[in-house]
């Protein structure tokens, strides 16, 4: 806007002059329809609207809107949105490429490898758990009679097998039951 060395007003005065709310004046400023200028008032900088250029800009905006020239701005906005979308697409393609490169470099393991490792781990864990009752009864066998020792071993076997079965069923339910 060309300066005229004229009068400067705040948004409240401009809203009264244009017959709109102060918020609408702020929106028009944010959208670039009208502009503020910095002024030094009592040692601090404030932003004010210069009367003549602001009226001219607002009048032009209303005329463009009335004659359909506002669509040009909409097209520019659409082009800007398209550019932003293209940038986002390129960024996501770059991220995908980085992930593929990392996978190829061995920084990630496949689901099949993870399943195989877990399967091996749980097989070893199951063998260890299944061996616990006989180990425990072997440790306490000299302190209790043989009938109590066999009953303890049987109870421990039942408890461990029930827990392992529950664990396997829960894993199958979470995994979809396919493996």
C-alpha cells in the first residue's frame, strides 16, 4: 500500500468505519487484504491502519469479490495446497526409501525371523518349566516322605502345564490363532 502520510487508526476504529467486527478486521489483515504499518507511539512500536490505503484495499477486495475475481485467489490457494501435498508426498516417499534401505542393510528383522526366534525361546522355556517339578522334588526329597514328594511333583506338573496352556492360548488369541 502506498503511504500518504495520512491518518492512522486501530482495528476498533476500522471495524466501525467498515461496519464489521474487530475480529473480521483481524482476519482481513491475516489474509493480506488490508495491512498495518508499524508506528512509534510513546517509545513503543504499535501497528495501525493507514486510513486511505486501507479503505482502497478493502474497496478493491469487495469489488473483486463482487465481480468474481476472488476466484483467482482461490486458485492460488489451491495451487499452494497442491504444492504442500506434493511436498508431503515426496517426504513420505523419502521416508519409505530410508526404511527400505535400512531393511536391506539388516537394521530391521523380518516378522518370520522374529517368530522363529520366539518359537525357539518358548520351546526352551517350556522344557525348562516342565523340568522344574522333578528338580524341586529332588531338592526336597530327603526332607519329605516319597508319597508327599510324588504328590508335590504331580501338583507342580499340573500347575505348570495349566499355566503354559493358558499362555499358549492367550498368544494364539492375540496372534489371530494362525501359529
